[in-house]
C-alpha cells in the first residue's frame, strides 16, 4: 500500500523561539510499515510539506498523529483528506483516550490507541487483505454504524522496532541545540512507573519501564554522529536515568567509542540524588543538560500531583548537577486549583532561588487520559483543545480567576528571563518567546 503519514504543525510555545524537533513517532511507524514492503511518505507540516497534503488522494491510506492542543487541526486535516476519497487513521495521546468521539466526528475511519507500531502495522495488513479493521488489537473503528473498540494491544520490545525513518524527513531543516551544537533526538526507553497525575505517559506507554539495550542506544548515537554529522543528541525518554547502572553503561560505551557528542536528557530529581556516581559518569560522557520537573515549592501540591518527591529533593539534585558542570532545565507548574497569589509568587521566587540555567513554566492543564482530567471534570471551563498547551487556563480556581493565572505565567517568564545574566545567555532566542507571551 501507499501510505502518507501527516504530522500537524505546532506553532505555539517554544516553537515560537525557533526550536523544531523531528517527529520520531511517525518516523517509527514509517520504518515498521516499510519492513512489510509498503511505500511510505511523511508530511511534517511544520516544514515545507504542504504539497504532499494536496496530493493525499494519490495514497491508499493516510495516518495523522497529534496531541491535545493540535487535535482540532488534526481533525481539519482529516476532513481535507477524506474529501479526496482516502480513508484516515488517527493516533496519538489525545485520540487514544477519546477514540469514540473522534470516530463519530465524521472524517476519521480508524483510531490506533496507545503505542502504535504493531497496531498500525496490523491494521494496514488487514486493510490490504480486504478487512475492515474489526478484530485488530489496539484499533477502534466504525462497523455498521456502531463504534467498535478492539482488544488492547500489548506493549512491544522496543529493541525489536527498527530505527525511525529519518530519511523520509527533511532532517537537515530541524533546529534544536545542546549549547552551541546542533542536535537531534533519540528515544532510549518507553514507559514510566511514576504515574504523575498530570501526565498521560504511563497510560499511553505503560507503567513498566522498557529500556533499549545500552549498546543499541549508543549504536544509534554513533550512527547519527558518523552519518549525519550531529555532535549533540537529546534523549527524549520520560526518565533516561531510571536505572543508574544502565545509564553508567551507556556512558562507558560512549567514552569507549570516543564519541564527541554533547547531550541532554529527562530525569527525576530522585534518580539524581540516588547515585552521584551516575551523574559523574554522565558528565564525563558529554551530558550537558538535565530537564527535570521540579514543579513547585509546595509539598502539598507535589503530593496532589503524585510526584513522589519533595522540594528539598529538587534543591539537592540541582546542587549535585551543578557540582558536576551539568546545566539544569527546570520545569515548573502554576495554577493548582487551590493555589492563591501568594503561593504562585512563591513558586516564581523558588524558580529563581534554585538557580537553574533555564526554566519552563506551564499552567496546570488536565489532559485527557490523566488522573487530573478525571478529577477536574467539574472545573473545566473550555473544551477547545487548542487551549490545552500549558499556556492557558482551562479550569476554575478557588482563589484566582483564569485571567489572573495567565497573567502570572507571563510574569513568571519575564521575572526569570529579564534578569541581566539570563538576557545575556538567551537574548534573541528567548526574546521571540517573550514577545509571543506579551501579545497573547
């Protein structure tokens, strides 16, 4: 079959600062389909791929991925594809948890729920053999006017998934850096056992952490370095450091192969505090930035988020990372329903007192598929999914108005990044984002 995979554009948030990453999710889908002999093209609409969208009618099947803030756009794209007479499959975190309403929306024929590689491959096989999707695990579809949700698909051994089809992407057009080095993204594991209340990852990829073998991870890094010339990588795992011994092994392999690669990763503060020797190994092997969710100084709010960590844990982790020369990108959340002005001001002050090198502030957003979404249903003010990007208030609060919380988000960024040192470091790149905030 001829299959077109579409990645909708995302124009908000840090993409306003010129940061663009390749969509590895559909890259993995493409590589799996090509193993079966299918002809696949990818249209990343963040890049110049509109021509492929206009030619969707030339394909046998179109797959569209997307998250919550891009969902309305994805539906609009699905409608344009269906007008050309081509069946549409949708996947991603949003439709995985709201399959029925999307199948009843009109332009969507099939929904692939959760981890998509095996289910999408099996759906394409079924359709090629004249089937209708009924009975394919992990797929929801329409059947004689009814919506059918087939049985859940199991999770994959991710070492068996071929590397993403980067050759189908305009790989040289993406812009993401580690320091002054142009980098690209790598996924070294899936799944997360921590199940934070605001995150859907544990539902989407499972509570069991599934790491790739260290050798396979370093093989991919070396391939990107030797073949594409990348001197930096960003590990996009939810928690790269969950197994310290495995992390140290990855570092040993990178050093043994003499890879001059700088890198960043996502980590929990607990992992850093558990093994300082791991942090030392990572620094020696080129780790430059840790992205960590420190969220808030209020331990009662951390408990509400099911973080299983304290503000003191965050402070200790950042001290350890700075000790070994690793920069910290801290993520903080404002807008818990019971927060007041005093608490949010304390969060902003806390962000500066931690002395991270960078911060990301976000407004608490209840995404479908999370515990928080179920809990905050009575507080939802808006189901326009385009506002569910962490930049807008979509719930009611006990002590604040939504407008006040959005105002605090702007104040938080200005307070942190308009300090002289931050302006010197981030200057033009962050200025674009701050201008976007000011115009909202």
